């Protein structure tokens, strides 16, 4: 059995006429659907998920806004969950780009792959998504599965999205200047935005169900990877044993998944090769700088303050973030 893209596009076409439209960054348009801005592809993907995805209670979703650290977290999640399956010397991440190490659910059903492919994945199945928590079908959020979400300084997310857009946006579309992108971002018009509503959806859910939803911060992961990776493993129900810790396993995982190690692997360095075929963004495009605070090289003080103020008003006002 396959997903039914035709049915979804019929539903989408009906929706298109009713939804408010905004300017897309890498797609031409974004559509305002239940409080969030989605590309037509993401919206179609969501409808296909609603129709076709059968959750299993052991499923684990990595869900965050684009450019917050999914590549890193994908590598970490896969390494932790499969610790007993693979050796570090012949690890799948050495020749598989993190983006392909487990399925990106949002576009999965548009690829016409058999559903049995994901139904037969070893348990716990891992999926990544950019969908906001509130848009996940209830069948998934109520099934008992776990969510890991990563936050990043919104100023760095903006800068990272801006660079990514330059790679991904069709050359047939007019370029978007940084000023225009900034304006859109601050109005909430970004892929899967508004960013702050995306953040607060996962944050609130994690406060309500800390055993089901874990929030990590990119900056914390950079500062104290050992602490955060152990926290992640505990949350996943796979805490490291004393022997593993003594053997340096946690550090090995951190090293394998580090920016420099992944970026320098041949599979992530080359723009050609099977894992890049037919894809507008290539494996190296997922490794740019990998730093905290690169926004300082791109935003003037007023822009930075403006974003900070929005986040303060939207999140701290609700008592969510400090
Ligand atoms: P920059 O553009 O600031 O460099 P995503 O993986 O969600 O698409 O986010 C991409 C961002 O994460 C990029 O940020 C990228 O360089 C950074 N990144 C990729 N792999 C990383 C890793 N292993 N460790 C830290 N950052 C990483």
C-alpha cells in the first residue's frame, strides 16, 4: 500500500483557495494553516501523514524548527539508540549522511515508497519532522511516543535559514534580500513559523509531559555535550551503564557526531554521489559553521535586539523561557 498523493493534492487544492498566503523562503509561497506557515509540500506532507502514518508507542520523533540542529541530533539519536548494534569503526554514519540515517516524516509519503518500509523499521523507529507539536495528529501525540526537540538562539536560526535559503531557493524565483527575510521572520512568516509559537508548543508540552517530550538547547549541547548526551540517553530509556561510561563510550558518540567529524567525512563533503542525486541541497550544505553566535557577523545590534524583544514578549511573557 502506498500513500495517496493525489487525494492529498485534491484536499490541498481546496485548501489553497481558502488559506492566507505569505512569501516563501525556499518555496515560492507559504500558507497559513492552523496558526503556522507551511509550504504546499509541507502541507501536503501533513495531510499524507494524517491519512497514512500508523504510530507505534515506541516511536521517537526528532521535531524542531528548520536549522536548529536536526543534523546533529539525528546523528546523536541514531548512535544512542543503536549503540549495541554498531561498532564505531564501521558505523553507518561513516558513510551515510545524517539526513538519510532515518526518515524525514514530513516528505516521506510523497516519495511513493512502500509504507511497509517504515512499518518494518526496527523498534524504536526514529523519525524527524519540522512540524509544530500542535499540528501533529492526535493519533501520534496520544500514542505514547516520545519527542525530542532542540532549541537554538533564534538569531542564529534566522542567519542559518537565510544561508540555507540561498542554496535551496529556485533560481527562477527572485532572490530575497536579508532585510526582507528579516522582516518576514519577525512577522512569523518563515517555514514552519512563527518560530516562537513552534518553540512554545514543544516547551509547553514538555512541561506537561516531561517523560514524553525532551527539550534540548543547541547552546547547552555545545557547552556541555557530555551532560546533555547523557540526559538524552536517559530520556530515551537507554541510559549509559557505568562500564560504558568508563570505557569512554559517551565521548566516542560525541566525537563521531561532532560538526568537524561529520563534515569531514567523504560522504558529507561531496556534492555528487548517490545521496545527493536529484536533491537541490547537497550533503555539504547541512554543515556550514556550526557555531554559537554567528549572528554577530550578519545582524546589526538593532536587528538582534528586535528579535530578542519578540522572543522575550512571546515566550518569557508566558513564563516559558529565561
Ligand atoms: P549554521 O548554519 O549556523 O552553521 P539543521 O541540521 O537543523 O538543518 O541545522 C543546521 C545547522 O546546524 C547549521 O548551522 C549547521 O552548520 C549546524 N550543524 C550541522 N551539524 C552539526 C553538528 N554536528 N554539530 C553542531 N552543529 C551542526
